[in-house]
C-alpha cells in the first residue's frame, strides 16, 4: 500500500486574530510586565477607558495608566498575584464622567514562565454596574415592602402554596396570633368555614381581586374583613400577598346609616318610610293567608301646649317616654313607629278580632296618660286613638292609614282620651270636616262670623254688670251655626287662634261703642270664651296686650272665660299666664264650674275673679236637693275665696229667686235676655236704663 501524504500543520493563532478577539469582547483586557509594571498589551476598551489608544498605552506604567492613588489602593492585590502566583478577584467603585457611580469587577491572572516565576500579569475588568444597580433596586424594593408591612395600619400576609411565610404586626393584632404562631400555617385555617370555598377558588385560579369575607380570631370570634389579593415575586419566588382590611368600623357605620334612614332619631322607633315598607309587607302576607291586621293611629292630645309652654327639650323627653310606654304594651310581633310630631302608629299583625285591638288600645290609653316626671315637673298627656282593620277598611297602606286617622279625629271630637273604630260613615264625616275646615279658613276673610252678646245682671237689683260674647257663623249653605258645630274643627285644624283674635278685637270694639253710647254709666266688661289652644299659646298674653293697646280699651273692660280643664293642665304655666293677665287688668272666670275637673287645692292659688256655675246644676234648681246643695257649696267656696259667683242658664223666675236666695251674685240666661247683636244689645241697655 502506498503511504498517505502527511496532513498540513494547523495554522497557528496569530496576534492579529487575538487583537480582533480582545477588541470585541465586552471586557477590559490588559497585560503588565511583572518586573517593570509597564503595559505590554491593552485592548481597545481598556485603553480608551483610561484616555489612551491601544498603541499609546503600551510602555506606560501601571501608575501612569490608572493614577497614583488607584495604583496604591490595588498594589496589595497585584503583589499577591505576582508573589503567590494565584489569581485574585475584587470589586472597585469608581465615579463616572458625569459623577455617577460605577462598579467594576477586576480579575488579576499571573503569567508564569518556564522557570516558574511570574513573567506578567493579565488584567480582566468587567463593568457590573447594571447588576449592582439591579441588586440595589431589589434591596430597596424589599426595604420599602418591609417598611410598608411594618408601617401599614392594615394587615398584610404573604403565603406560598397556602402556607404563611410572613405577616405584619397589624394582622397579628387583628386575629390574636403572634408571628411565630402564624408562620407555616395554612391560610385556610384562619378563614370562617362559610367562606373557605370562596378563598380556595380565588387561590386556585390565581386571581388578583378584592372581596369581603370573615376570618377567625384566635378565640373563635368571626371578624368581617376585605381581602385585596395580589401575586408578586419576592426573593425570586412567586408569592401571594393579601392585604387584610378590618371592616368592622365600616359595617358599624353602614348599620348606623341604615338605622338612621329607617328609624326616628328622637325615639329610636321606626320612622314613616320604614313603617310604610313594613306595613306593605305585612299586608301582602295577610292577603296570602287571608288574615287581618289592626292599625292604631295614636295622637297625643294638646301636645303643642307642652312645647309652647315648657320648651322643646321637655317635649322631646315626653315623646321618648311615650314611645317607651307604647313599646312596653306591645308584643314582639307588633310594629310601632313615630309617624311625625306627636303621632305614633301601632300595627298588630295578630289582632284578628275587634276585641284584640280594643284591648291593646285601652292598655295604651292607661299607660300613656299616667303621670310622668319630666325635668322636675309632673306632666300627663292623653292619647286619642283611631283603629282601622285590613282588609275591612283599606286594601292599601295609604287608605288604611287615612281611615285610622279619620277614626282618631272622631276620638278627639268625642272628648279625647278615647279610642274609636273606623266606620264607613266616618269617611263622609271626614270629608265634611275637611270641607268645613276649608270654609272656616275663608269665613274671616268673607266676614261670615258675628258676635252676639248675652247680658249678665246683678241678682239683687237686676242691673246689668256685663255681657258674654257668643260667636256665630253665618254659613253660606247651612245658615247660622253655633260654636259647637265648628269650634271643634277649628281647634283640631289650628284655626282657633285666628278666630279667637278676631273675637276679642270685635268684643273690645263693641264694649267701646257701648261706653260711647252711655258715657255716664259704669263700664260694662265683656266676657270672651277661650279655647285651650288659645290660652296655652306662647304668644297669647302678648296678643291680648297688643289688642288692648290697638283698640284703646283698658284691661278692666275685658274678661276671659276658661273651662276647668284648661286651668288644671300645666298648673305652673297657667299661674304665670293668669298673673300676667291680672297685671293687664284683665279678669278671668272659671266657666262651667262643677263639672269635676278642678282641684280645690289649686283653686285658691289661681288668679281668677269669678266662678260660673254650670247650667246643668242651675237647671235643676229649685227642687233637686242635690243640685241645690252643690250650688250652695260653690257659692260658699267662692265667697270664701272672695270670688264672684255667676249662675248661667237661668230660664225661669223660680230659678232666679232660688239662686238669688242662695247667694249667687250674677245671673245670666234666657230669662234675662237671649243673645243679641251688638247694636241690639246697646238698645237693650238703653231700654233698661229708661225702666230703671
């Protein structure tokens, strides 16, 4: 076999090839002589870094290239490489051209000759600024996160695969565990059982979301919280971070807002809106079961007097007390609300019969009217209650309430402090009352009212000592109406004060005219009847003073008739008003005395001038020994208190003689004269003067 020719020798790696490689690697490369410390080689990047090129740098000493200071700093490293013949690696931080820091990783490698001594030292420099800046950013981020965790008021938990890896103090405080107790435990062990499935689903899906749930305190108490869940990388690993926000304060605020929206601030009872919603719901339920509901409309009698005379703070206290008493009378299934002002609603879902509602109504009457101590004063109010049944009296909330309201006004018209059931006829009565109210509002403007005057004479000689002003209404459709036909409506609808002012003004003008007609006769005072609304109004006495001043009439020419009941309500306020009237010179009579409301203990404390014996007693005299005994007792009582006594309703000569014999001072009634218009009364006076 012929021999194969030998392979050509491999081409040796040339200096040019090394230069090409060195100039294109992302590092700074140089070589320095071990003895002279002069540069033998440098790649382009190294030379330019120190302000040279790859030719001019050769032959320069190490100190000349990097500077004396830097050379001294790294001299120990170089000496170690050349003496120990082993590589060294270190980092240097230098300032860049614009003053920015740079980090360099320097590797020194010894070049050992055949004789085992160091011939030169290779320098390999890498710019690791990006790495150090990235590491610094990571550290800064970690520090910020740590500060955030420690400084946050909300709980923060990190977990990996469901196991707690870190947590901040607020979450430890919130659930009662120390950090050591939390670490390594599965997060689901802190979740309320009813929410575990939701949390597990969010974790499994890796969702970044926010939702509400409940976690468990160490003692087992559920705590409402909001989870804000995020996925993040920490220390090179993926973690789940959960911000845990305590929702107890927010829930309490929401509950408070809801309570305020549905409850009366003063009493804590349901308000009108909430009651209407509840009534509607219970009516729907009753329809489905063919059941009945009883609705009680409770209105406090004369409550405005309390506010006007004692102030709103006392009125508020009274309302809270009434609300409490109503609630105490009811069952848990019953619904009570403050409907507005002094009106309360009571709904009885279990009241299927009239007797059931009536029993509750009477309990409420007794409870509410019981005396109560308010601001050191003993007060009492009475309620008027109207009752309507669903579905008998209304199929809708509005209709049922309207009919209960109508029944309540009927209760007021029948003396107050009682309850009345709605009847179909009341709807017509309510319409008539509304119509009458509207017409009353126009009656003053149209001049439809008239005052008639009934004389009062001295029992001994029959001389006239005054007159009582009696109002009449010339109704455009119904003719002449007495006060009993419209005054109750005027009182209920707050019209009585306007009518009362008109009445007093007209009476003052009449007595002034009589005085001008008979200038030489003694002045004849005129008596005006007052309603409770008028007398207890805060501005009443001021109005009287203004009327006297405007009409130019002295107070002694005016007298007011007040019923016993009016005087017995709010004794302190009554005494103050009577005292102010007396200082004006105005006299006061107790009308219809003997009907049973007066307290004799209080009578001597009241600044009154006259007592009028009720006609119910006068009508039985003579002949009825009981009536005679009452009249004589009243006369003796009045005279003992230095009060004048008037007997009203005198219709016969026998009555006149008997009453005079018993000591009555003044007589009034049809025997003397029927009520007369102002002009006719003046004529009557003139005729009496001629006869006299």
